[in-house]
């Protein structure tokens, strides 16, 4: 699908070095702050490619107003009612050699694009042309008024900026999409999206399988938590002692709810693994990664533990084993 300008078709579409793929849906009241932070980026040659999912507030009018200082085009198409398909619509409309994902409610540091772009280009120079590369940064977790909840996402959660291998990203994703910048080679492998749950997890799994993942150890985005996020971080900002107390006191009372979460997570993992197998099969370069996919889909608990034993999963032990048990049970029920 091609992109058309909000005001004049064709304007601002050529010559962008980095396209910022922005997915919007009823984005007020935070969208203006986001767009101002994009306009203030130190990197030149930026363009925003926005996909709106049928907003009923002033989102489109806000995008139109901001075009005076920031090249913005709107990806066409009907409302999709799905965040993954909304981002896919934006990504398909990009054409720049580098693309960053963008949520509608965050605020970016003015050096975010420049530093991530530098890291991707360094990896390309080292690995050669055509290799998928994705770079991500740390995030400052903030409240709706940009007050700091935690100065570092990776310091406040079990997620880590050290995850580089495919096995680290099998059970969950450490990196919100808004912290990512990637090259065109990655998008060419990733699009179109298969039937998945999360748009960003697929991208970083493909980067881990076929290319490289780079990390800028600096919070370059204010990651706003306001109660209406599509994906949020309820435990960010708690101390390790507070998280341990919550695990001991709350988890036993919510075991049924926890098992329900394991089932949902296991179903999502199986969809991702099946999609990777079906699209890429034996072209996946590393035999260990192929075996990991096989073990998950077969529900082979010993095989999964062997493949994931040294993985940086970002999971509590109870959740790690709970998800593996659920994956094994799901495979038995499906007869695979």
C-alpha cells in the first residue's frame, strides 16, 4: 500500500533517510508532545508515515497541524481494529532505508534517531550489505504527566538490554517497539506479517535469526504509562524486594489467573514459532535455532529446557516453568 500526504498527495515522500512508522488511534491528548519531540530530532532527513485506525478524536487534525514543521504522510486503507495490522499498514507505506517504530503517547530524546541510526550503520559496515539489523535503546518509564517512575526500563524489570540471541526472545520480547530502529533488509524479510499477536516481537526475532541486534545503553525515550496503553508495565518502578513480596503474597491467590496467562502466552509463542517455521524453514541459518523452534512446536520439555537453559528469558522461575509446561500440554492436545 502506498502513502499519500494528509494535505497534498506526493508532498514530502521522497528523499527521507529515516521513516518513522507511527500507529495512531484516538491519540489525543499526548500526540502533540510526541510530534514535537519528533520535530526536534537531531538526525536530518526524517519523515513520519502515520497509519490511523479510524480515530474519532482530533488525531488527524493534530497530524495536519504538525505538517508545518515535520514531513508527515498518511498511509491509506480502511480501519483495521488491530494494533499489529495498523503498524503493518504504516510499515508497508515506508520507503526509506531505515525505519523506526513509534507509539502515539511517548516523548523521544532529541538524539534518539541519530544514536540508533549510528549503531545500525556500524553493524551494517561490519556485517556487509543486506544483513537485517535492529538497534534498540533503554527507556525511562514515566507516568501520564511525564513524572519518572523508573529511570531505566531494564533496571526496573526482568527484561534486559543484553538479549541478543534468538533463544532470548522465544518466550517473550524484552524490547517495546517504540525503542527500535531497523534497516530495510529486516523489513523485507518481516513483511507481510503472518497471523500473530504482537508487531514488534516478530521483528526482533527475525533480526536475531538472520542478522544482528544492537543496544544503545541510554534511555532515549520517555515511555508513558497512563492506564490506557495497549501494552504496559505494571511492575516498573518497584524495588526487587517489593516484587519479591508481591510474588509471595499475591501469586498463590491468583494461580488460576496466572495459569490463564500462561495459556495465552503459550498460544502466542506457538503462533510465532509456527510462522517462523512456515516462512523460513531450513533457511534459518543456525541449527540450534531450528531445533528450538522444533522443540517448542513439539512440546518437547526436555528439548525446550536444553535450548533455553542459558537464555535471558526475562521470566520468573515460576512463569518460565509454567509456560514450558503449558507449551508441552498444548502440543499434546493438538497432537503435534
